C-alpha cells in the first residue's frame, strides 16, 4: 500500500505552502518601491484600477474552466468579502504610500498580524492570550517610534498605512473562517473582479475626465509586475496557502514583507533609516512574532476547529 504522505499533492503540502508564502512576502516587499514610483505619475485609484484589471484578466485566463463549475454561492460570497476587505486596505495603503516612505508604509501595514487575534475573538474564536495583549503594547510602542520619527504632527501617510492594516486583518480572519474547502483560485478571481470594479468606479468619481499619459517602458514593466506578479500570483498563492497552513505560521511568513520592503526601499529608493526607525521596526516585528507564537509550548498555536 502506498504511503499516505506520497498521495498528498505537492501544492497541498505544508512546506510547499510555507515557501509559497515566503515568496509572496518577497514580491509584496518589492511592490512598495514599485508603487512608490507610480503614485507620483498616476492617480491612486486609476493605478489600482489598472493593476487590478491586469490581475483580473490573468486570473480569468488561468481559471476559465473552473469559474462556472466552482462559482457556487459560498465561493462567490467569500470572493466578494475578500475583494471588499482588500480594496479597503489597498486604497488607504496606496494613498498613504504617496505621503510616506516605502519602508514605513511596509512596517505600519504589517501591524495587521497583531490585530488578527482580537478580530478572530470578535468572530467567535478563542479569547486573546496574555501574549497577544503584551504584543499589542509592544507594537504600539514600535508604531509610535515609526510614526513620530519626524516629530509632531503625525504624518497622514503613516496614519493611512496603519489604517489599512485593519482591513488586512479582517481578510485573514475571513480566510481562516470561510476559506476551508473552497476553490481558492476561483474565490481569488472574484476578489480581483470586485477590486477592479471598485477601483474603476472610484477612479471615475475621483478623477473624472482623466486622460492617462503615454506610458513609458518602465511604467509598463512596473504595472505588469504589480498586476501579474504582486496581485495575480501573490493573491492566488496567498489565499491558496493560507487555507492550507496553520494561520499562525502563515501570518508570520506573510509579515516578512515588512523587512523585505525596507530592504528594497533602502537599496532601490535610497530611504534613510534612522536609529529611531530601526528600533521601531524591530519592536513591530518582535510584536508580530510574539503575537503568533506560543512561547510556553515552543510551537505555533493550532487552528481552532469550528
């Protein structure tokens, strides 16, 4: 009789999905610098409409055979929820990026990992442990150092970057609660459709009559990277992997986009990182890891059964 482990598909194995999440984090880390260059040239919602539109077309080509077969009410509903929460994150995050540096934007966004246990409790999961409360306190200290790096008043871009974390936290909770057993590629396609519609409508309202300039080769390359890699591949991979790994490990691996984002910003955007920023980044990252790992048992928390 063949070993049961050998019958598990490669794409369902934990190590494959953890590696996939790390790859996604790397791509998302690089995306902060790519987006930073484009927000100076294109209106935010027009940029999001193009990025999400490219991703939608690509996803439809990838899952065209399954769209009708697997688009049941629950999968479409999950896709709509993911689209709404993701747009609710993308909009303030991208606007915030136009007002702050890629590195600060990346780390303030990563605070969503600390919010997840509290939102999960709200949706009926177990009560946050003491370490979650302590991690939140450490995270707030780190946020203070990052956001107050230039003194008062607070940078609006930093506040928007922090706000988008709320929607990202809700997205992870939705995946954990309703993602099991769904065709996540189909759900991701519906997510992209919702985001494209919302971005397009908002762009028409915010910038009526806008005529985009002729894109340069660099603009086209950045838009394709954001649409095909950072949206199509990354969200498809993220949703697929998060439905198959422990949410604790998944949150930590996806939060690696923050240090990747800072590294890319320093190397490509020439961001100046002060000692105060470094300490703030370190506190936020430590809070993320501390929130997601049960140090008393030296192993990640297991997914709660419903």
